């Protein structure tokens, strides 16, 4: 039975496109795994919605992925990880992993001067979840949290190398540079696409923590621990969206690093 379960897919859920950076990191780290991705593009963005709504949407996405017999689920949305996972933890029959805890652990390990910055959507930052997670690991760390709501639309417009984007980066991150943080958590899965202007403004001495990469690494450890790593083979990938498949196809290639071959519209789950 366990051998059959090993070759079941990994489910990945995001409010839209950003989780494709997590899918990309998982594919790089776990090349033999099958993936089922669901992007709730009909209801994106989650960042400005209430916790009650985000919890409901996350449950619906989990039920949708469970219909595809996934062996585990990655909640690739920082907002859903921050606001929904605490309410859902322990109630899902398969392993469930978010992006907050892996990013927090990586930041706590990386900081040299115990000054960590966190950037994310308004909902993620307001939840204070990264601050609590990092300080639980090391109470001596000071966390500086900054919402950056304009970063997502800039990424989705493809404005990662525009003068306007550099001005927005400076406006948002000036308090973190003034605070002399030495580690900066990119607390939204869109933000790795802005890593170049963020790094340029913050300086080469600041370590950027990409929660997509850290999540993929922890997922590999979790699957190995539970003896659920897939055997070698050519894995399948299925991408579902709840709306706007053409836009997802067009923009998704930049997030995934390659063209998405087949997308299915599932409707809101």
C-alpha cells in the first residue's frame, strides 16, 4: 500500500500564480514527483480578505486536491499559510505543509546580527505570524515587518526591471535598510521575481530568504521521513485554475521558468 501511495502526486495550492515559484522549487528538488497544482484565480488576491474567508477558501482547495488522491498538500500561499493553517492543522488526513515555518527557520539560521526583515502582503504582515515563528525559534531576534502590497501587481505586469518598480522597492524597504537588517524574508511567493531590485537596494550583505526554496527542502525531508518519496520515473503535472486560464498560461511561464503545457479550468472548488 505504501509503495502505491509513494507515487501519488503532491498537491500544491495557491490563490493564483505565485505558488508556481514553489512548484518550480519542488520540481528542482524532487524531480521524480508528480504534481497537481490548483490556483484559485477566480478569487485572487487573498491578501485583502478576512481570515474567515481565507480559511473557507483554503478548506475548499484542500478538498479539491484530495479528490485527486494527493499524498500531501503544500499550501504555497503565504497569506493562506498565515491565516488558515493554524485553524486547519491536524484536521487533514494527509501531511500538510505551509511556507511560513520553513522560511522562519531559514531566517533564524541565516541572521548574523539578529535583525530580520519580513515583507509580504498586508494580510500576512498584519497576522504577525512570521514574527511569532521567528521569535519562537530565537527570542533574541528583532523582526521588522513591512507590508508591500504593490509588489504583486508589479510582478504580474512584468515590471520587475522598471524604474517605477525600483522607486516602489525603495519606498517600502527604506525602513528595513535604516534598521540594518541582515536577513530579509520574501514572505510572498511573487516576491522572488523581484529579488534583483530588492537585493540591489538592500545591499549584497543582506541575505534574502526565499520561502519557496526553503519549503521545497522541508517537503523533501518530510516525504523522506514518512517513506513517501516517489520512485524514479517521468512524473505527471496537472495544473488547475478556477478562472482566467489564458492569463495563467501567459504569466505562468515567468513564475515556473518554462511554458505550462496544459491547464484545466475547474471552477471555484
